[in-house]
């Protein structure tokens, strides 16, 4: 438990740096691109996250779980890596079809196509993270994250006067590629890979891992759909691209605030998978609640100033959206812990059923509330969906103990 807490604090410390850089970057993007192009930027990002979830397909979590058990870690990591690369190819071509035929991307097909190349780089980065997370060496990931943020920020800053969506995604690819070169060097020794066998791809092994991944993979696709894609697509359809920009800025800040929960629960996950420390779950709940008590009031008070610093004039609606989304933090923090616990106990298929119910609930409410209440309706539906997920997941966990 102590090692998990230390690992979490290291990640939070690194995340503070990356968040500061990210906030500066967001301010530059909002001002440099303008409201309309920043709305398109948010729309592309939402679609990319969905495709990234397809390329991952639950393999990161399952890979960590298998490696944490300490059996054939080199073979497991190799097989998971090649499975992820195969999935990335499928996600890339699906993304191309979306770019070519979805009317909402007609004006930005060039930048959207360029953004798709990032799928392969994030798959490699996620594969490195599997080893770091399983070995509780996430400080190495922090190094690559900070380096990427610095490089990307520098590229955007020096090209601010002629900023375009093509320039933004081109800069992101360059920064990610350079940071990955450092990450690959840092990965040496984490997993003792057999170089002679690395390119020996065994279809039987890939099918076996895919069979274990598919419940989590489908769940991640469903979760990403209602967490990001559905909101952005429906807001663009009913309210226009400017509303996507307002919602996207608020949701970006919300996404930053939720990161400590992910860092902590991901650090505890290997211990859960091993079935180690007693009362681990109760201790984790207490720590998450203490974090929420400290975080939410501060975020509520500072939200107007934060939005003003990031975006300037024209984004006042983002403040109201963000304040409403803060309610979702309470449920989301506990959902992270419950979700990882359920996975550690082999409940991937139950999480999938929960995801389907949440998607239907989210989609139905968004159809009703976004046309009537706009971005505030979308934020309210996010709160309600997180609350429903917490209730359902708590019921599932209680039944497993009976």
C-alpha cells in the first residue's frame, strides 16, 4: 500500500508539471485557433479517443494484470504489444472511413487524417506503460509525459502567429515521436525481453489474449462513447461547433481533475490483482474521499479565474459547465476504484453489462436534454451517468461478497 501511495504521489507530482504545461498549451490553442477551429480540435480529439480505445481494447489493463502475477512476463508483454499494433491498424482504417464519409468532418479532412497517425504512437506509449505500471515504475512514464508536453508546447509557441489544425497535429506527432524515443530507452530492464523471440508472432497467443481482453475492450469502447464522443457529436449536431468548444474546454479541465483518481487506483490495481493487503479497498476509499473534500471546493471557487486565464472572453459558459461537472467527480473517483477492483476479481463481463446500461441511459438522456438545455444538459447527463454507474457497480461488488 505504501509503495502504491508513493507511486501515486510521484505521478501526481509529475502531473502537476504536465497540467501546468497543458494549461498554458490550452490557452495558446484556444487563442491561436479561435472558437470555431478549437471546436473542430475538440471534435477530432473526441473521435480520436474513441479510436484509441479501440486500439487498446482492454489490453493495457489485462496486460498489467497478467504481468503482476509474475508469470512469463516477457512473453505476455510481447504478445500484448503485437495484439495492440494489430488493433491499431484496424482503428486507423476505420478512422479513415469516418474522416472520408462523416459530414461533420468535411471541412477538416486533412487535419483529421493527420491526427489518425497518432494512434500508432499512443499504442506504443501504452505498451511501455503496461510494464511501468505492473512494476510500479510510473516515474518513467512521467518523464516521457513531461518531455512530450514541453516539446509540444514549444512547437505551438514558436508557431503561434500562423497556427492551424494541420500545424497542431503535425507538432503533436513530432513531439510524441521524440518523447517515445526517450521512453523506449527508459523501458530497458523493466521487462526482460528476449530479442530473438520478439518478432515471433504466435496467432494462438494473440487469440488467447484477445479472448481475455474483449469484455474490457467492448466496455472501454462503450465508456468512451458516452464519456466523450456522444456528447461532442450531439452538441455539434444540435448546438453548433462553438458549443463544442465551450463544453470541450470545461471537460478538459474536468479530465485533469479526475487524473489523481486514475493514478491512485492504477497504482493499487497490481496489489488488488495479487490479493495482497487486507482492508486495501477501505483504505483506498478513505484516501479518495479526503482528496475530493480538498479538491472540489477549491476547483469551484477558482473555476471562473481558470477559464478566464485559459480562454479569455467568450468562454463564460464553460464556467457553469465545469461547476456542474464537479458533482460528477464524486462518483467518478469511486467508480475508478470499484472498476479496478472488479477487474482484479475477474468481473470484466459484469463491467461490460454495466457499460451497456450506462450507454443506453446516457444516449437516451442526451437526446432529451441537449436540444433543450444545450451544454448544461450534456453536463447534467454526465453527472447522472456517473451516479448510475456507481450504484450499479456497488450492487455488483456486494453480490460478489455474498
